[in-house]
């Protein structure tokens, strides 16, 4: 009885501490959210209360920000860069990690060390900007392509690193069975291996999206024109125009942050699975494409019995 009571007390203490820490972390965001709905006079006081909030004031503040900060076009620019950069990184980082893990040679080990070394190197934008200017990727549409490439290159080492750790837990017998059944390397990878990477891919996707969407430095160098401004840059540009209008600056911050918050809430359970799954080589569900390694009732699932028909 005493041990159970001690466990309950410890659990209650840890839960209380967790709630307090969570509240402290949320205070800055609550401060921004609450003051974004107030009048200019009330918002400048920077108080965490509901005084001065009204539906009309909310509509006025957020309507002004959407109109004057050009958030619609900025959101579209950010979405294009984020989607293209994330797709590029996830595709090539996962494929590179698969090749490096499966081909256990000295050359592949050297490639692995070279890529992972990129985690320790800072991104020097001045020389990068100089190189991009030589190939006309700092102005116009070329600047968008340049930004996508820079984002992809800067995130690639970390995404490659987490993919290698996950792929090591997937049995190589799956590859062998697929090849024996006549699958080409690309078909085997995209139809069999990649579906097994779903948990870590969603985790990697969230990292890519959050990094690219929230980035300020690369956007400031390459996407600072009026037509190609990203969502994060609107806060910086808006601050120069509305330095004393804190309610508008707060509203802009809330709107820019909202897509990431919503995406995280929707993907939270997958992120937890990707962070704790660790590979293991056993899929949670029979992925599409594994019909290649199962012939009728005679073949065997690598490492176990054949799955039932229809799965």
C-alpha cells in the first residue's frame, strides 16, 4: 500500500510540474494571441487579460493585417517553397540513406560520414548568394528555385541521418525477396521500402515544413521582393510600417504561426510513432507493393509466415 501511495504521489508531482512547465511555455503565445485581439491602446500595455477584446476589434485587426501585409500572396509563396523543398529533401535523402545503409562498403561509409558532417557546418549565406548569382538564381523566378535548393541542401544532412537510423531496423531480406520476384530497384524501393518509412517520413516532413516555413535568413536574402515575400518576412516588413501598432504585429504573428500549429496538431500521433518506432523492420499494416514477395500461399514473409490473402 505504501509503495502504491508513493507511486501515486510521485506521479501527481511529475504531472503538476509538467502542467506548470507547459503553462510557462504557452505564456508568450497566449500573450501574443490575446493582445492581437485588442485595441491599439490596450495592446500597447502588453497585459495578459481579456480587457478590450471585442468581435469588431478582432475583425478589424486581422482584416487590416491580411490586406496590408499581403498575407494571401505571401502564404502562397511560402507554401510553394515549403512543398518543393520538403519533397526534394524527403525523396533524395530517403533514397540516399537506403543506398548507404544497404551497400556496406568503405565508399558508402565515407559518403555517410561526409553527409553527416554537414550537421556540424553552419550555413554561410554570403558565399552561397555569390554562387547563386553566378547562375542567375537570385532574382525573379530563379530566386525561388535558388531558395528551394538552399533549403534542401541545408536540411538534407539531418533528414538523411534520421532515415539511416530507421532503415537499419528494416530487414534486408525484404529487398532480396522483391528482387528475386523480378522487381527493379526503383520499384522495390517506392512500392515496398518507402511505405515502411511512413512514421519517420512524417516526422521528417514536419521538421522540413517547420524549418522552411519559419526560416528568416534565406528568405531575407533571396525572397525579399514584394511579389515573392514569404509569410515570415511579412512580420519583419510589417514591423517597419507598423512599429507602434502592436495589435497588428501580434495578429500577423498569429496568422503566420497558425498553419504550423494546425499541421502539428493533425500529425502529432504520427510524429510520436516516428520518434519512438525506431524501424524494427515490421510494418504496422501490410503495405502496398508487397504482393511482389508473396506468391499465393506458398511464399513466406521474410522472417515469418505468409500474410493472409486480401491484405
